[in-house]
C-alpha cells in the first residue's frame, strides 16, 4: 500500500475551504502530504487546517482569489516546490440557455476556465523546474455529456477543462508531469443542497445514477488521492468518472 502514500509531498488545493476541496485537502493530508489550502475565505481555511492538525497532519493557509491573476502569480512565486495541484475552484449558476446573461457567462468562464488554466500553468512551471508533478483538474460528469437542466454554460466550461487536461498531458509528459481530470456526479455539499432539497430535481438526479445515490465529497477525495499517488504513475490525459454510472447509460 506504500504506492498510495504521499509522504513528503506538497499539494495545493484551490477551493479548499469547504465541500469537495475541504474533503480533498483532509484526505491528502491523511495520505502524508502537506497541503497548501487556497480559497477566498481565511476563516474556512483555518478551520480545515485545524482539523488536519487535530489528526496529526500539517497544512498551511493561503487566502487567495484565483481569479485575481496578479495575486495568484505572486502567491505561486512564494512556493519553492509543488508536487500536486488539485485545481478545484469552480462555480455553477444554472440558467436556461435562452436566458443566460453575460455576467453569468463571464463569471463562469473566468473562474472555471481562465483561472483554472492560469493556475495549472503556474503549477506546471514549478513542477517542470522540479522534475515531476501531478495536476488534477476538477471536471464533472457534465464535461462528458450534455444536460437539459439549464446548465449549458457549466457544461461548456467543463468540456473545456477536459480538453485542457488532454492537451496539457500530452505536452507535459516529456517533462514528467502527469495531468488528469476527475469528473464527479452531483455531490452533496452546501452548494448543491438546494438541488437535493427540491423533490423533482432530486428524483431527476437519482433516476440518472445507476447506483442510486449522489456522491459524497469523500468519494471524490479518495479518488483524488489515488490519482495523485505513485499507484497512478501511468495515468495521464484521462478523466476518472466518479459518477455512479451516470455517463454509462
């Protein structure tokens, strides 16, 4: 089982203050890495760092809005080594395609695509300089399919993440940097609670998942640990679907 350990590795997790990012940071620390916790909310990051410390792990806190390119680049300039990036920060604001406003379009493209690209680029530069690394882009099952439920912008951005992952993987492979994506189904977090609380939407979700349940943040986190570990040393350019079978229909 040593191949699943991450001892001595430095990981950076964006969107680490809550939800999937929080679970990922805790799981990476449990596997032996020392995560750098990134989000816009210092209080949430401190809570995650405290939880990691209470279990015997180590984590550092880096409050940062990843859409602020100058601040992001300054922050990365202060990092001497990076072994793992979990490019997790993202957003969805469902709207019918015919009613999507430009502010929503720009907001999702800025965070889900532009910031994801630039964070991955900054991380890759550190990894290439150090001789190896793993970049895990947070995608979605919606990066593989379409949706009739008011998600055209989100679907578009996650398809972009999948394309980015493949292109990065091919280009960075000779430099010993692996690039993968992880594609969860609907995961029960505070952000998705309204979807699961609405009976009609909940039924629509569960009817589409052959395993009959939504995901948990821990489901995703354990998959991230695998992808980050030496056990996945031949895995690059692909997407790990943690979707309960949604895309298998």
